[in-house]
C-alpha cells in the first residue's frame, strides 16, 4: 500500500518528495571542537552555493565499535555542548546518534534530529523515547532487515503522535564483513509515506573488515550516491572528514572534505536531469 509522502520540517528546512535534496554530512565522530566547526562551516558554504538543504552530523559516542579500545568520542555531555556550539556558530541544524531512552531525552534538548543507529532500529523503548521528544527522528534501516520491515518501525513511532520521521537505507549484510545495496529499497520505503535518505558512506563499509575495526571501499561512494539520486530519494547521508586516512573512526568509508563539492555538483545535475520522482 502506498501512502502520500509527508513533508518534514527541520528548523526551516523542508524535506519531502519533489523538494531540494537534503544533505546530512559531517565526521563519523566528534574528534575535537576545531575539526567539527571547520568541517561544518565548509559544508554549509558548499551546500548553500548549490542550493541544497544541509544538516550537520557527528556522533558524540560510537557505542558499537568493533574493538573495546577503539575511539568512541567525547561522550554525551561534552559532545552535546560541542554540537550546540555548531548550531550557534555555523547556524545549521545538527544530528547525532542516540543509544538509550535516557540519552534520547537529554539529546532532544539540543539536537534537531535524533538518529537511531541501524543495530538499534527495532528497540521499541528507544524509538518511543526519541519520538516523544518531538524532534525529527532519523531511523537507519538495520543491515538485517528487509525494506518492508520498516513499516513496523514507522507504526511504533506514529503511536506517539510524532510524524517527523526520516528513513535511511544503509545497505544489507551480504555474507561476512560485507554489505550490498539493493536500490529497490528506496522506492519500497518511500511508499511508507516518509522521506528516504540514502547513506552513501556506510553502504560501502566492510563491517569488522580490518579485524579490530571496520574497513571500507571509499571509491564506490560516488557511484552509489549518483545511483540513489537517480533511483529516487529525498536526501543523502555521507560522513566527511578533512583527512579521512588519519580519522579516528570510519576513515576508509568517509569522503575527503576537498572532494565533496565536486560530488554534490554531480548530484545536483543528476537530480535536475531526472526531475521529481513520484512515490
């Protein structure tokens, strides 16, 4: 069954079918305040020039690292303070992952978008707590779910009365340490009535592929992003870093900041050529 797609408002930005593509971008994890502010400011310049909507993303805690010794970030209190500074200084909405109901309540006082990580997408209490903040909730489809299984997640969130929802495709498990993108997922999830985002960077991740950490295939980010826009989606999610090879998390599947403008210029041209894609 198809549902008419809702338009979701995020601090003056409007996301929905036929509207300007939303770009959710930023480093995998908050490494330090300077790097976060530098990256957010440059991404805002690029997206403003290209007339794209933009939300800054960075995680205050990477709670599901492969190894217990991997860098996780500054934590909830310090991380939210840094993201609040991004909002104030750069003037953009901010997004980060939440992992527990208690985190969701605290994060909802700062974040514009609460993101539910893929591995936690079926955790009912977390979904409900995030939705009850009244903030926009971005749910990443688990690598273990079929796209139509997201209907159950949508229904859980709708029980709170919150219809400010985004759904994100980030690849499906395909054997060991590998993901594959099935672009049928985009139109299937769009039929649920909410904007769909394509995560171009986690879709090329090789989970646990480097033993104590995940690896990735950065060279496939651009072709997958281009294909997603052609297939039909309301936005792109991509992790971006000024120096991915020396990043503290997910470096192999992040876009170098210097390459973002050229990629988004391609995205704008593809979107213009294809035109609005009906749900």
